[in-house]
């Protein structure tokens, strides 16, 4: 007997012994992977330490492809035994698959029914298609086919293949530890090293809570203000410097240092995502703390509250957040001192709806939750000979401030404001009466699904509270609705207590995702995030924020070669994914970056076709807003990759110029709407979507019965308009559908005429 033959006989007997033992206990794969930790230990530790964790979503595991290359000792198996019969081999493998004992043993090692099936399909394909099998596996299969071996002997090789196509099986315990989010307070050692004083300024809008926190901020030797909006950060930046306290501005897209030499000041006003959790301060102010529950951005408030390294943390927000913040601070051993405030000026709910735009008065603000409604209402206001200001979320900050100034100016003929809920924060407005055009607002739930929901009590109070501000000319505010049927609903909403906050948002960090990628080097960033969220363990105080926008961007640039850290940074960019031009620009930015080609000012100008002309219609205005967002994206990236986005100052200059062009467009928005309507009415564009038209008294007077409903609807109820408004259908697709419908109708008409002619001939 040859030496090789003796070696493989010993190998076979060793394998048989090991498999017999493993059917009684758990197969130990140490012999096959001597340098790896055994899955048995991983599984047992997982079951003991994480017994309460939720089941793993194995549908997120993407199998890798195992190459069917010839192995070095592949021919030896045939020499020692005989060639394998593929048909017999298939029968053996199918018998192995059907054995309940094997399925149970695989489940003990992390393979649920889904993974077991996927591994078997891959393993069967590998065994049947490879030219030369591993010698040990070849001998095992040959013995089974000849009736000399046991079918369970396949299991160690099956598990080795499973860990080749699903490498996460070998490191699941490590992945669970990385994604353990149960004690986020421990992520911030600098904050835990000091005893912080937490002061909660609780109260409704216009109660002076933020004012008192800011006074303490200004009196401190050093401080940081953390707000939800660039406008709020800019306001505190200006107030602080006006008060003689040097203060820098830090937002995602902008850095302003008041020191001529660029040295940091002791005070900083920043958006909350940009605050530093390693810089020591005397005082920190966290504004709008109730946003800690926001499904998308809540993580930023959690990070600030737990991580800011300040002697005093002044938290401002709704009283509904007091109990939760107090409970959250128990985990850090810090007490919360609560200061309660009452509204400085009263506001009341009217007993009458507005019903007609003819009933508008100076100081009125109509709140809509759709840009289409804003266009429609502003157009109808102009028809009545009134002038209005317009504010909505996608407008640049400069344009919002210009429109707010126009509305607030007592000498300006503009006395009406039409706005979205963007007025709820960040703008000082002299509003006498808030008029809800609708109480239904599009939203995104925790699963990332789009919904239409009645606004919450918190949202209603935030918007209604803008009426009758302490610093405005109207010392008392009033709230009502446009539609009569909505008024009792509004009263019911405002009469309810604000739902208490129960959880705070968390988000995986770049470091955590990098550790995941170390264990799963073949996984895409989107898949890494999915697996992280699936494995993430949080206690009852927290939830993992919605990461759909992150995944959307990750999938968009997956084909572009980027290192993981750069890819992660790109995917955290705050862009409006509903704007096609913004998404296209994001893709081009990433592609140019991957080529290591700097995105110069000239390159950007060519991309956006600068210089741009003033808008001639609403479509032009929307495009200019998208271009402004693209320039914002450039500036945001320029602070993360300065060498690749080198011309931030030049880009900011043209962005300011673009803001002025948009301001002119918004100032003449009714003219743009008229131009859009004229284009819709022209024969060449008869299929365009028309803007919704409000009911008018003259039209209603000719309708007959007095018992007919008289409330005007502020939005078009046609299916086509609603589909376009909700983003489910584009105007181009609608036009194509309408053309096809007209064509089909004409064809049907021709067929009908032909049929009628045939009938007449028969007669």
C-alpha cells in the first residue's frame, strides 16, 4: 500500500470518528479551520448572552459565489477511489438534504431553513460542476455511493462550504457585539468624565424658554448652541455677535470664523449634527429637544444630549419630553433641573372657519402641506387684488428671510403669507391668524413608507403657536381652518395632551460600519447597514433611526469604486432624493471623486449651466431650487474633502447670486403661475397638468340650490393632480398616458364608425 493511500485512510477514519461524535453533540470544525474560532463556542455564547435578542433576519445575507476551480489534490481522490457517478451523487446529496438530523444540526450552528436551503443549492452546484473535488470529500462521497460510508459524513464539508458563501456565520458573535447599542452613554468618555448639570427649559412656543437658555449661553466663558435649522444657528450667531460675544457659525455647508486670523471663538452656533462632542464648553444649549424622537434625525439630539462635554447642558423643548430626558439622564447619573414656562401671549381657536379667500385679513397666514396648494392659493389671492408672501421648505434660507421680511414690513403692501409648516421653526413672523388649509400631511413612517396622516397635537401647536408672537405687532393670536369641516377636528387635536416622548433615535457610526466591513469584506454598504440594523440590540429607551435615505444613496453609487469611509460620508450627505437633478449631480460628484479628479469651479459651472436666467415659469423656479441644493451639496462635501472640492468660496458666491435670482422668482410667483397656466392652456401642451383652481363666489352663485355645500376646496381633487402632487406620477408620464388614451379613443371611434357603416350596408 502506498504512503498516500495510508494517509487518506487515516484521514477518512478521523473524519468518520468526528462526524459520529458531532451527530450526538455539535460538529467541531476546528480540524477544517484550525485558525478560526469554532462555531460551537460562538453559538453557545450567543445563546447565553443574547437570549433575549430578536431573531436574525437571514434574508439580508447575500451568498458569495464559490469558484469551481480545480484543487491541488483533486486528482488524488480519483486515484485512490474511482470517478464519481453524477446521477448517484445527486441522489446522495438529495438524501442528505432531506435528513431532519442534518437540518437540526445546521440550525444549531446558525443555518435556519432559508440559509440551509441556499447553502445546499450552492453546495450541490459546487459538487456536481467542479472538475476535481477535494480529495477528502471525494473519498467520503465515493464511500457513500458504494454503501461503505454514512451520509452524515458530508456535514463538515457542507458547513465549511456554508461559511465560505456566508462568512458572517463565522463571526456572528463579533457582529452582534459591534451592533450592540444598548448603552450609548458609554460611547462618550469625555462627557462621562465630568459631572454635568442638566437644565430643562420646558414650555410651548413663544414662552421665552430658549431666550433664558441663550442668556446663560451669552454669559458663559465658552458655549455651543445646537439647533435643528441653519436659520436658527444663523440667528444665534448674529445675536451673539451683536451682543459683543464673539461667536462662530458652523453648519454642514458653512463655516464662519469672526476672528480675522481664523482662530476659533469661545462660542459656536451650529446645526445639531455638526456639534463637537470632544470640545469642552462651559455651557451648551440643545434646542427643540422633542426632535430626539424624529425617525430620521433623532440620533443627532441623542448624540448631543449624551455626548456634549459641557459643565451645563441647557435643554429647550416641549414639556412632553421632560420625563423622558430625566429617565435618560438616570443612565448617566445626572440629575435634571426643570424650569417651566408659560406662553407670553395668548392664542385662541376661532369658532368660524375662513371658508372664502375673500375673508382674508392683514396678518393672515395660510398653512399648506403641499407646494401645489401654495401655488394655487397664491394665484387666487392675486386674482382678488391682494399681494402675498410665500415660504416653503425647499426655498433657500436667504429667500425665506426675504419673504419673511416682506411680510413683516408694515410699509409693504404684502399682508398675507402662504406657507408650509416650514414656518414652525427658525423664522420670526408677525402673524395675527394661522389658517390651516388642510389638517392632513404627508409623512414617512418608521419603515420608510409614505403616508398621509392627520397632523399630531405637537405639530399643530408648533404651527399654531406662530400666531401672536411676543415680539410681533400682534399681541394675541388666533387659529382657524379654511374648511368648515376641519374646524372641529382642529379643536379636538389642540385639545389633546401632547404624546409623551418614549424613545430616542440612534444611528450606526462610520467606525461601527468599518468594523462590520472588516468581517464582511464582500458585502455592499447597503447590505452592511441592513445586517447592522437587523442585528442591532437596543433597550427600551432607544430605536434605530430610519436609514432608507442612506441606503438609497448607497445603492446609487455602489458601482462607483470608493473606499468605505468616503462612501459612508457621501451617503450621509443631506440631499433631496425627490429632485432628479440633485440625484444626478450627486452621482456625477461621486464618479468624478472616484477618478481622483478635483471638482473645480469651472466644472461645477458647466454642470449647472451657469450663469442661469431668471425663471419664466414654475418649472424653471423648481429647477433653480434644485441647482441651489446641488451647490449646497458641493459646499457640504467641500468641508469633508477639501482637496477634491477646492473652490468652496467661488461656489458660495454664485450660490448667493442664485439665491437673489430665486428671490426675484418667488417675488413674482403669481406671474410664474400664470405663465404655467398659459402653457397648460396652449394647444401644444393641452395634456399638461393644470394647477388646482379654487371655488369663487361668482361661480357658486350660479349653481342653484342654497343647500349645496359652499366650502371651497383648496386643492384639486382630480386623480391625476393628486398622483402628481404625491410624487406617484410625473407630468411627462401623465402626458404620455393622456396621448395614448386619446389615440385609443380615436381608434375605438374609427372601429365603431366602421361597424355602423357595415350595419347600414346590410340593411
